[in-house]
C-alpha cells in the first residue's frame, strides 16, 4: 500500500487564462469609443440638430438609437464583469443607508412596473442598521434584481424587496431579498444561474450577465447570494451585506 501524489503545473494554463481575460478586457474597452460616437450622432439627429426629419427617418433612427443603447449596455456589462473578476473594479465602501437605496431603486422602476400593472412593495425596518458597502454597486445589484423580477413577472403580479438584520450570524449582516410572483426558474438551471451567459430560460431573457455581475459585486463585499425558486411559484434572490461599524469590517 502506498500513496500516489500527482503534481500538475498550472502556470501555463493560468497564463493563457490571464491573457484571455486581458484580451477580452481590451477588446470590450475599445468597443466603447465607437459605440459612444455612434450613439451621440444618433442622439443629435433624433433631437433635430441636423434639421427636421420625416416620420420614416425618425422611426429608423429611433430603432437605431434603441439598439445602440442595448449594445452599449452589453459592452459595459461585459467590461464590469471582467473588472470584478480580475479585481480591477474599485470598491469604495462606506456607511450606507439600505432603506434609502431600496426606495431609490423602486422609484426608478415605477414606470416599467406600471406598464405591466405590477405592484412594487418593500418591507424594511426604518431602524435597520447601516450597511458597509459601495453605494453604486449595491444600487446596481438591487436594480438588476428588481428589473429581472419585473421582466419575468406576469401582468398584475408583485415584486417585493425586504431587508432584515441577521443577528444569528457570527458577525451581524443584512439580508436583502427580492421576490417576484413569476413563473419561477427551472431546477436544472438554478445551479448555474450566476455563471456568465447563463439565463433563466424564460421568454425575453437577457444577456446572462446581470446575475453574474450581482454575484461578483456581492462577493467583492465579502457576502454571498443565492436563489430560491419553485416553478409556477415565483423566485426569491437573497444576498448578504456586512453591517457598518465604526471601523470598516
């Protein structure tokens, strides 16, 4: 009887992976400039800066503007995910009022929810302690989750946000949840849902980068995110955020 020890040199594989990541970051970053220029030019034309437009011209430019914006959002999403993966995304944590951020996110999504007759709800204690987090990143995480909830919830449904203090954790943390009354996520996809370019399988699905961004942003704060979903019974995404102390956690 003995032991077999296998050693594998991962240096080359890591070098290739790093080179691939650097190439992706560079290519995506370089795409932003021409896209920004195209979008700016289209905005000028739609705004009448070059004279009056016919109905057909305005309709064509409006479609062009909408699709260019979608391309820009996709490029920015890929770039942000790449920056988070490589540790290049600056995290500027500070004492954060979660209640205020939730209110801002829900208010920003009111118009979209109203178009589908979806009710937005929140259940947050006004005495909730401050979180220790990057305001912009937390705002975007909640915006992604609430936006997904609205997108995949049938007309007349409900999307709700809750925030609670978990005092049972080794160190006090906040639990933030976004729930919807949609069709749920297939069980076979749930385990891969936070991977890049994996979607929930529903009609109208997005690029598959939103949840990957959420996971990386939450983990950059030392937290975690998970999903609870039963087909035809809605979905709940929950993530943790550290509580602010006098000294950074």
